[in-house]
């Protein structure tokens, strides 16, 4: 079993003991997503820490999108809960890049590829993505590339 998954499970046990309903339900849902991924396909397998991290990233993104949807639908209470769940999941994610760091990486990638104009976005993304990893969302990266290529 991956060490990341066992950390999630021990944190879940701790949250249940502390009667922290929000944390325990969030971790339970995340571990369910991990288990579903493990049993998906033809045969069950154990996920690596990287694969578990990708699931946590995906779950955090779902919470953020749901919070935005609830906000637009005028359901502030539901949006607040989704945000709180997202904050719990954020504790398990790598530290996110701030705007200045992301700007620097994108600028270096544009210089490296010699890209210009919006049509070069894919080439720049191919260079930036591995450098950034899970420290910034694809949408945030794309927006930064777009603004630098347009300017």
C-alpha cells in the first residue's frame, strides 16, 4: 500500500476519533475515489503515491468547481462546505506556485521554445507542464501562457 494512502487512512481514523465530521467525510470520499480507481479495469491493483496524489488533486478540483456552481446558484451554505472540503484536501497537495513563480516558468518556456502568438500555446504547455507538475492547475497555466503570448 502506498504511504500516501496509509497517511489518508490514519488521518481518517484520527478525524473519526476526534468526531470531526467534515474532515472524516472528506477523507472518506477521497479514499473511496482511490479504492474505485484501484478496482477499475480488468484487475485490482495498488496505486502509487503519484497516482493517489492525482486523485486528491482531482477531488480538490471537483470541490472548487462545485463551490463555484453553488455560489452561482445562490446556495452559499453548500458552497462554503465544498470550499471547506477543498481546504482539507489542499493540506495533502504540494505547495501551489504563486503567480510570480508561474509567470517566471512560463516566460522561460516561451523563450526556450521561441513561441509567439496563440497558435504556439500547445508547444509552450508541453514545456511548462512537466516543470510545474501538480503545483498549479492546467487552467491557471493556460491562462498565464495565453496572457504572455498575447502581450
